[in-house]
C-alpha cells in the first residue's frame, strides 16, 4: 500500500486547534501523525487521500487561524521503515508498558501491551488514551463486565482484561478499528475480548460495571444516555476525548441529569479524562 505524507504548517495561534484538527483528520482516514516545529505531518493511504476534503475541513478554522498543507507520495517499502522509526514504547504511571512487536519486552512493568497501531487511533501516546489508562489503574476490574466504547486499537479493552475484567465488549463504528482490535487482542492473547462493529445501537442490552469511552465531546453527549442505561448501580464511567474548558462542565451537567455523579478528572495538555459514578 502506498501512502501520502501531508505536511501541515500552522500559523501563530494555531497550536490550540492542532489536536482537534488531528482528530478530524483521523476521521478522513489519516492513521499516523508526527509533530514538527512548524506544525505536524499526517499519513494517509493514497486510496483515501482527497485534497478537496482537507480543504473543506481547514476552511472550518479560517475564522480562528490558518493551516496550509502540501502532500507527497511515499512508496510502501519506505512507509514501514518510517512508521517504525516514529513509534516508540511508552509507559503510563510506571505500571503500563505499551510497545510494538518490533520492540523488546520490559519485565519491570506490571502490565505490558503490544499494539500495532498502523491503521487505528489509540497507541497510548495521545494524552486522552494515557489519561484513561491512568484512571483505570485506580479501578478494581477483577470479575467485572466492561464496555470499551470507541475502542480504536483495543488498547483500553486489553488493559481492562489484563487487570482482571471478567468480560470486555469493545465497540467501534470504523471497520479499520474493528479489525485492529481483533489483531491486537490476538497479539496480547486476549482473544476472549468481544469486538463489535457499530455505534451506540450496537451496545448490548446488558449491565456493565465499568464503561470506558475515549471519543470526543459531541459523540459522548449523544451517547451518554445509553451509557447511563447500561451502567450498573455504583458502576464507573470513564470519559475522555475533550478539553477541560468548556467541555468538562458541559459533560458534568449532562451526566448529572442522567444520575451520574462526577468524581474526579485528570488533565494533560488541556485534554481531559473524567470519572463518573452511577
């Protein structure tokens, strides 16, 4: 498969919009990003590259700031080398070690997760994923039923199972994420995780003791009532994919109206993860 490398140059003041733009570019098919001094680079399969879609997306930001971009093709044989050189192992709270198949294991960590993130979001590198994992480490997953909504690579589902969850349902509407979850659960010998392709309508009519949802504010608000219905009494709901201001207060109000009590939150570079209790 060939890829397009798209170089985005940001004007002064554009930093505040970069992460939101990256999330929207991911919806267009970009699967890997690399920060640069002038902005960032994004990589997308050539078959999915559409310059008009990018121009339309950037036009949404013209009132606040501006991004410019240029693109070039990268042949398949160069892509794998480039991707591997940009993916480095990470640790979360000195307990979780996230690596790729081409990295050496590290037995010093309590939990080790092997992720092949080439076609889906969720390697632990982004602040939202790392924050959810940090909140998860304070939870007792032993024997519990867990839902990972918007599972991406399946990284959160895998951690929940490694922490003792009885069952884990991992749902994503993106076929690439669904396939990535299947591949990564097999890499981690967690094949009993149930991967499901779909949106909130695909959430089983059952009761979960922990729900994880790392998506974005608008989707979380749209799906929050469904989470509340399937969350068990005293169950934990961990949300991420939004900013502290103004998103957290908006989500707090919506959660309160559904009988969900705010407990705590973490902030990493303005990105926020919050825990609620039913």
